[in-house]
C-alpha cells in the first residue's frame, strides 16, 4: 500500500491497482483511474484549498480533511466517514454482474440451468447500500417516484412518445446524478461525468449495492459531501453549472398546440383577453414552417409573421417558435447549402450523413464544430429579427430520427478532436441550445430557450420540459416528482405539458393538472394534432373559471417565484423542491411524492386521482397556515383536507413573508409599480426580495436591487441592501390578518402591524 500526495491529489496504489482522489473543493472529490474526456463535458473544476493529513498503515491508508476521513483498504476500496460515522463506501464484496440469455429454450424454462456471463462493462462503479432504508433520488426526467431504488435506468436520450411509466429506462434526458439518503439522516451526491451510454442499476440487481456500468466510459466519478441535502445540491450545481436566469416574463403562462394557424393565434389571444385569463406566450409548432424546413415560414399561412408577432405583442403576448435540428436535403435551400459548403453536417464515411425526420431526408448540424455553432447562432438571431418571435423551442434534439437511430460511428468532429455519435448523442441537445442561446446573450438578452433533450451540464443555457406525456392520471401523478427531481438536478425552470400532450383530458383531469403544476417554473398547456381543443375555455364555463382562479394565484406569486429563480441561479437551490430538502431528518417526507415545496415557505398539496374531493396532507414540523382560509395546522401530523374541484391545498409556513403582485394578465413592467407584502400568521420572519429589469443581462454587472424585510413582534422593517437599479415600485401594500396598509415606497421604512 502506498500513497503519494501532490497538492490536492492523492495517488493510491497497492501494486495491482491504482486510484487517484482529487479534492476539487471542500465537499467535492473526484475519484478515478482514468478521467473521462473533458473537452465536451465542461465542468467547473476551479479548486479551493483543502488541507489533507495522511496516515498509512499496513492494510489501509487514511486521509483526513475538515471533519471527514477517507480510508482505502488493501484492495483500494474507498470509504468516507463524516464525524466518525460511515458516510459513503465503494462496495468491497463481489460485485460481478451476470446477464442471462434473452431467449430461453424449453429446457431452460423447465428449470434447467441457464447460461450466465459477466456483463460486458469496461467500467463498473459499485457503491454500498448500507441498509434497506437507503433511498436514491435523481437521474432527471424519469417518469417515476422520487425514490428510484430497485429500478434500472439507462442514460441515453430517447424520443419515445408512448405512455411512459416508472419502468421506462430511457427518456429525453441523461442526468447522471444521484442524491443518496443513507442511515436515515445522512446524504451524499454522486455524479458520473461520462457522456457515453451507461446503466444506473439502483439496487435492482442486488440489495447490497447499486452500480454504474459503462462499456466506454472511464472509472471516474465525483463524490459530493455536505451536512444537508441542500448543501450537497448547491455544491453539485456549482460543479455542473448554475441554472439559467430566464426573463421574468417566461414565468408567466404559455399556451400551445400542434399547430396553431395565424387565425388560431388571434383566436387564442382574443379568448384569453375576453375571459381575463392571464397569458404571456403562445407557441408555434412545426406547421408554421415551409414544408418543415427550419428557419423558414409558411407564407401562405403566415404572410407576414413579423406583423402577426407585433399585433400579439401589443396585447402583451409573445411568440415562441419550434426549431428542430434536422435540415432538409434540398438544393437551393440556403440553410442546407451553406452548411454543406462549410462542412457543417455530421458525416459518415466522408459524406454528410442522411436520416429522416419531419422534412423527409435530413442532415444533422454538427454543433460541436465552432464554425457550425457560430453559423447557427447567426441565423437564429436573423430569424428572430425577421419574424418577431421572442423565443426558441428546441425539439427532436436527442437527436430523434425516423429511419432508425444514428449509427454510433457517425462523425461529429470539433476543431481539436474527432467525436462519434456514441460519445456526443447525450450532448447533442445541449450543444444545439448553446448555439441558440448565444443569439440572445450577444444582444444582452436573457435566453428564452426550451429544450427536450439535455445532459447534466445543460441547465446554464436553456430551460426544459419533460417531453411527450399523455392525458393520463398516472402521468399527472408522475409530474410532481419529475419536476422536483429535475430541480434537484439543477434544472430550475422545468415543467410538463399541462393536460398531457398525447390523448384528450377530461375536464376534471385538466383542472387537477393545472392545480398540481400551479408553480412549475415552466407552465405550458400543450397538445398534439387531431385531439379535442385543450385551451381552458374549450370545456365549459366552470373549467375556464377554475383555470382562471389558478392562474391568478400563479401570477400573484410571481415575485416570490422570481426571487426563487434568482437564488437558484446564484446558489443552485431548487425552486420547486421535495419536502425532504427542507426537512431532511423527517422520515415522513422522504417519499412524499404528492406534496411539493415552493422555496422554503410555501407547500402545494394537490389532488392527483380521479374523483377525489378531499385528501390527506402531512404537515412537517412547525405551524402551517391555509392560504385561503387562514386555518392553522400543527406540524408532525396528518389532516384530512376537503378539496372540491375548484380547490387546491396551498399552505404557508407560519411567519412567512411573501412578495406578491395583483390583477396581472400579462407580465408587463409598467404594471409592477405596487408590491404587496403578504404576512402569514404565526410569528416572526425575514425575507430577501430582488428587483431588476427582468430581461437583460445587466444584473451580471450588479445592476439590481435587494431588499430585506423583517418582521419582529408587531413591527415590520423594510431595508434596501443594494440599490443599483431604478426601482419601479411606487407603493408597498402590507397585507396582514385581512387588513391592507398602503405605504408610499421608500428605501427604508418601519411600520407597526395592527393586532
């Protein structure tokens, strides 16, 4: 046994094997035999100082730092202890994984011995499961509960429009991150930085360990430690990149359908306005294009797209248009011809590779070559200026293809290396979004970009939705853990298609869906061709009225949502989070899939099952106040709460201070001159509120305001901590115990609370 320390790296060897442990920052370790390539998977590896102390014995090596101890046994199996307790351990036993034949003979089915062989993994990282209470969270958009133990998933971005369930091994995103809860009260994170296809077997094969298996990736992973799951989440986000800070307007409501005509766009806008339904964006699906050719417009249907966009903007509604990667093979089509001339497509055997998507025979831009990415950035900016659209929706970028998957050998060379499809498949969507987002940032605008496909490092460039769900109750049920898990994995602005993309929701399902996803940061109603209309007014008056009530609540909470988004961008703390992130030692919340925290002060508890008109709600420690009735509930208990069709469970932590708006139908800066401060009953509290222009990147230069609002006893204090932006606020309205007190805006003030 031998250890060599070089700075913050420890090289361990036993004469047969070797491993390197690198301390990136306190709580972030990289453990590897060989590193995975880092040209395409770009991480924040900036080091912070860590002081190491080494002890070497005949059968083990120990390295101490902070309150942690890393121990390597004679076989170089690593264990980590935190304050003397087991925190993490590579599995020290026989972790060989055997696979069976897929076709069994009659003799085998009768009970004769089956032939088994070891799995063909180049790399297998096996991690100890300490006991049956260990829980495994993460891996992104899987259609499963929060705790994904005893399932197996494959990281391989996959376009599959059928009805997803928890056993679907691959969906649209590959987020190779796990947050593990062990020994009931302790947590750690594990991130595998390989873009190649890999398997996450989460205790399905063995109750004693979970493993990551890869045929091409290296033995290389990041171990993320911390005192709480929130601290671990912040450290993980600092590693892979902080979530995108989107324009404030993007937190509004989005309406979509495959596909709206020009008349359809105006009909939607008119009906929303007539009914007083809030709306900020309408989406254009693929039929707005000329024969599905990207960066074109069907001039018969949209003779003047820019004028259409201008007319909608006058009503406070912006357009987002879909963009697929596949470029139609057609001579004389400028996008095809220019990319072909510059060698901007993926190739196979020296020729531009052709598969089929919506336009027919299509080629795939090689976003990994900077010259191609630069071209995409330029034509995206040109397209938005020419059409007046305000955002881009990146779809089909797994990449999807209709004539079989792209072969592994398809070539995507960068300026410095040759990459093949098996390496870049999971990154293709990210690099498309990088190029598209740059069209915004070059104009000092925050990107309005949405993507279906993603890797763990994608969130700094785009927002996400979780693909082609269905109008099914179990898809509604899965939507909450999906969005919470995506937030845990660093994707703060995420959502699902309200009502379901495929199929037709009933009135009840649509209502319960908008209630359940009321605070999903990306809120879009979307459906496919040839289905019944799914706009909120398409059912009956009651549906439209309930939908309106829910959207009014959403828009009232927008400043709170925006504060959470700014904090997520700055720290990595999720916007919409599972209860255990706030209450990590409460066993009652570890698998609570049907309740969700919005920040630390708001808990949403919807109904997710057909026909229910009441539900059991569990309240964590402390006191909780019903937002609608003011009823106070004691924590640590369950209550049966009535919830008729027009109701959703919405509870505030006692003492919470919430910034709010009122009477918005669009997110219009001119209407944001009054800030309402809603004070939940039950005690003292403190809140930090953020203000900026909501659109540009000026905040990066410190052009914003930050306010501290403190409630102590019967007194409310308002203080300006940072004042670098000309505030829009003219009035502050304090809402307390049903009473409202109007105060002209001042940088500092104190007011006495009544009662």
